């Protein structure tokens, strides 16, 4: 039971106070004001706690900000004026990197890999001819077949014996050559453009990996892809930045995502007009209010997943990255798109390409 203590008064209203137990951190006596309109609690002689978090003020209303969430590489602050008398006034949030550190933002899909990359093809030193290598890579890139199936096809139909590891190595080199020789597809500005962004889970040696993917609404092109070990703001930031670096006009487009909170948090860090242009779509059917859904990107995930089932999981991050990269470049440069009346997204965006009679000839030329 609390006991009235006459030697100490409330530092706020100077009213009498009660003894109110012990402070759990210092063991000192704790007091509470007897005044019903004050009820202030305090501990005389308690050392002031040293603040390790930075003091942040809201750039919109000037109020102090408090830690709203701890993200993987920093702190997320929210304005203290977000709720006042049961009314929301300012709910602005910003991310601050940890002390002495800075946000790591990728600008290239290759930044997702931390392994030594294989060299490009050395045709003069190879045991197999270029037509043989190109035919094997046709099955790997155009048909998304795993190395074991390609080995069986080459042996049964062409009487060519190739090892499983050789096919895998060729596939990795092909994805890197496509990325270096063709490069990500740049799309021009157009009105009412939207960027659909989503993530999906894959398996690498039994461990979870997330692939971030972005698709343009006008040219139906895949604009960003990124591989990450976690699903957090840190990697969503890189996925958006890659799309904006490849096609700066996308920063003026509306971004459509699901309800994951990492998306608006990452867009804020990149200086995007999140409150004005970001559309958070949650559901499967057409939203009559927002007039949008994310089904176009969901259908693209369906194609990726069906092709990935044949691999029964990937052996390395490089293997998963090579698979995604091959699918992206096949979709953008070589596959006829029904939505675009039978032309590729690269042709729709008027991208200058070497003249070839067929996508297969173009593939062998840029390999």
C-alpha cells in the first residue's frame, strides 16, 4: 500500500507525494504525486539515461519524432504529432541509418551476388564448337530446362556427350553475357505508366531466398530483379533503385505493390512521392476504387514458378540468379508478346538491336 511521504514534494505541482515502490532499474525509492490531476511519477537521485538514438525532428511539421520500428540496417522514426485528441495530424515517417553507417543501395542486379563470377566464353580454347554450345543454351534459356535434361537430349538426339557441370557452367556464363552485352531494357516515358513490384520465395539448398521483380505496364517489360536472403526494407530499396536507375522515367510512374510495409518505407528513402503515387493493392480481384490489380505480375510469377519446378531447388545463389536473369532477358528481348501484338518488349520500346532473321540468331550473336 502506498504511504504519504511529507519530506518530498512533486517537482511539477509541488503537491504531497506517496511512496510508490522501488525503481526496477536502480532500486531507488519511487514516488507518485497525490494530486489527482497530476499523478506524476518520479525517482529522486536517479541518474539521467544517456540517449543513444539521434534526436530527429519531423521535416513537415517540426515536431519531435520517436522510434517507430527497428529495420535491418537502421531506425524508422514517426512524428510524435501522429495522434492528438484522437485525430491524426502528421503521420510522416523517415528512416535513419545506424550510427556510423550508411544505407547500402544496389544499382545493378549483379550486386546481389557475393561470389566470384565466371569468365565469358573463350571459344578458341573450348572443346565443343559454338553451334553445340548455342544449341545446349537454347534448351537452357529458351526452354528453361535443367542441366540433367539437356545432357540427355544432347546424347540421345545429337550423340554429343557433355557433363552436367559443363552445362551448368555454360548457363552461368550465358546469363552474365546476356546481362553485359544486351543490358537491362530501358523504357521511355509514357502517360499513365505503372510499375508493378512484388517478391516471391525460392529455395537454394533448402534455404529461403526472395526474388524481387518489377514490371512496366506500358511495354510489359521486366525492369528490375534482385535476389535477397530476407524480405526487408533493405532489399526492397535496392529493387526499386535498380528500376529507377535503368529507366529514370519510372520514378514519375505510379508504383503498385501489395501490403508489405517494406515497400513504402523503401520508396521514402529514394525520394519517391510515396503518398501521391504509391498504390497499395491487397487482394486478388479488380479494385473498383483504385482501378488496379497486380495480376499481370502474378501471372509472370506463375511462369517463373512452373519453370523452376523442374530444378527442384537450386544449388547456389548464382544458379538461382542465372535462372532469373535468363528468364528476364528471354521475356524482354526474344519472346513474342501477345499483349504487344506479337513483338517483343524491346521492339515495342524501339530499342536498337542487331538485325537478325529470328530470335535464335539474335541470341547466338549476343552470346
